[in-house]
C-alpha cells in the first residue's frame, strides 16, 4: 500500500474510491502520568507521551490501511493526521486520506 501526503502519484492515473480513516484513543497509566507531570517542572521531552503518540499513529495508520484494502485500493493519497485530547492523559489520534486505485497498472 502506497501512502502519500500529495493528491497525486507520479506516473499513475487514479480512480478515487473514497475517504478512509483509522483512529485510536490511547492513555498512559497513572504512574507514568505522575512522572510526566514532574518532568514538566524541569522541562524536556516527555518520552512516555512521545512513545504513546508514536504507537497511536501506527495503530491509526494500520486501521486506515485496512479500510482502504477492503475497498480494493492500491494507495492512499492526501494522508493526514489529527490528534485531540479526549480527557486528561488520553488522546485520540486520527489518520485519514483518500483511497485510490490505479487505472494504468
């Protein structure tokens, strides 16, 4: 599956299949949340949260790809990511794009 953040793939004529998306909501356990809160006092990267968001992006991307595969897509164009806070210490990550099939395989 080809994923691009452009609205074209060089050398390919595309047939649009539709919007596909994948999402997940992730949180860290209380212990890591307390440690992250203490880290904000001195500054620096909150590695536990960086890892959580990287994992969430991977899960959301995988779910988006699965949805595209069900449509028979060869690629997803205009791939975008969005995140939002659902509650304290929990975030939703959304991956979305346009599933396409190649006309000239």
